[in-house]
């Protein structure tokens, strides 16, 4: 009985820790749950995460997330208007095939393809397609004192984008006088974000009539980008940048923490391995592979480390690997699945 009680208590504590970690990832918690901003932020997260692009897929590509695509296109338009501004040019550069960032990334990708091709028959095809997509689009790279900036994660981080839009609309006064929380926040989030990218779409003003006497000024994405990416001090821009930075730093930190922990537990001094998880790594971005290690038969096996259960694995699953590992963080351990099933796990 004593052992049973100990086991139940241990499982309860572990479950509580997992729940606690999950709650800690509520990036909208900067807003009070009694405030409309919190409910808008959560609805924005869901919209950004789940809304797919309606455009017809080309080259067999999956439909991308609509807001990610529009954010990237909006950044390009913004960059085209400010690229001659010295202040902006010190923070944002455009990557092309002659850029050092591209050349180093391509070299890293070629190395992974060479080692993984005997195991993953589609890796060359998938990587080539991803590389063409990358080359076909205008790609902007963000700097912080001439070094990598976490803003590079912003265009594909739905939590950070949700906080950014929430702070932008809030500081513009769109929530002024709003007391009721019983609103269709999903519809409002979709309308407001759509209006930002497409100002011709009518904005749903939820303020009381007494506040509507004071018109809201420029809610376009261009205005949002100007406030966020320059040193403009209007509309509490420093608060906006600080809140978004908190999310980006937190997400990056949790990801690297998980990868560091996985490496220490399963790879250090035990396996021949290479780590590809890093800031702006092409292998990670284009294939979903964080590590590769040499299996028992001498074949290199790719690993994707997941910080949360919701993190997608569709990239690594397209590589056609005879064996690959998904390692999902669960408390202080990892739940590891090998596809297809085998015993050749990192040990």
C-alpha cells in the first residue's frame, strides 16, 4: 500500500508539473483575463494558427498559414518603402543567394543530405523544393546590434504575432471603453487582422458609442510595422516591442532548453551525433531535423525534438526515412517514438 501511495503521489506531482508548464506557455497572460485584450489575444492565436491560405497550392506544396504569408508580404512592402533609411538598414537586410547567411545555410543543408540520403530517400527532393521556395521569395533577416535577432522568428510564431496585434490595436485605442467580454472574439480577431492587411475591409468597431466620437487612426499593417520596426516612440511602441520580445525570447529559450536537455540525456558521450538545431538553421527550417545520430547499423538517423505536443512534425515525416525519431518533452523526460517502430533509439 505504501508503494502504491508513493507511486500515485509521484504520478500526481509529475502530472501537476506538466500542467504547470503548459499554463506557463500562455503567452497572452500579460493581459488580465478580465480584460478584452486577453480574449482577443487568445482568439488571434487560434486564428493565426489555424487559418490556411486559400490560394491554390503549387509544386505540390501544402497550403501555408494565411497570416504568416500576409505578414511576410506586408514586411516586404514595408521594407521597400524604408530600405534607404539608415536606421532600418542596420536592423533589416535582404537575403539572396550571394548572402553569407544563404551560403552557410546551403553548406549545412548539403552536409545533412549527404549523411541522411541512405536512410531518407526523399530528403534531396524535399530540400530542393524548400530551397527553391526560399529563393523565390524576398527573405528579410533581422539584426540586433549586427547579430541575429529573435525577430527572425516573428513571421512564423503565432503567439508572438497575436501579442503584437493585440498590443497594436490596444495602444491605438480599439479597446477603449469595452467592458463586456461576451463578444464573438473569433470573428473580431479575424476582422481586425484582415483589416490590418487589407484596409478596404470594413473594421468592426466594438467600442461604445461614447468612444466612437473619437475616430481610430491608421490600423494598417504598414503602420504596425513602422511602430514596431523603427524607433518610433508613439503609441507606446516600446511597450509593444518589449511584450513581443518576451514571447520570442521565451519560445526560443524553451526550444533550446529542450534540445540541450535531449542532447545531455541521450547523445553526449554516447553516440556519434550532429546538432542542427540553431538560430536560422536551414536543416531545421527545411527538414524539421534537430539532431542526427549514427544508429547500430551505421546509418544516420534524424531526430526532431518537440517542446509541446502541438508542435507539428509534418516536415520530418516527408523525408522518406526508413527510421526517424520524434522526441516529445514530457516533464523532465522525453517520450520517444521511432518511425517505423524499431529499437534503434538514442540511448
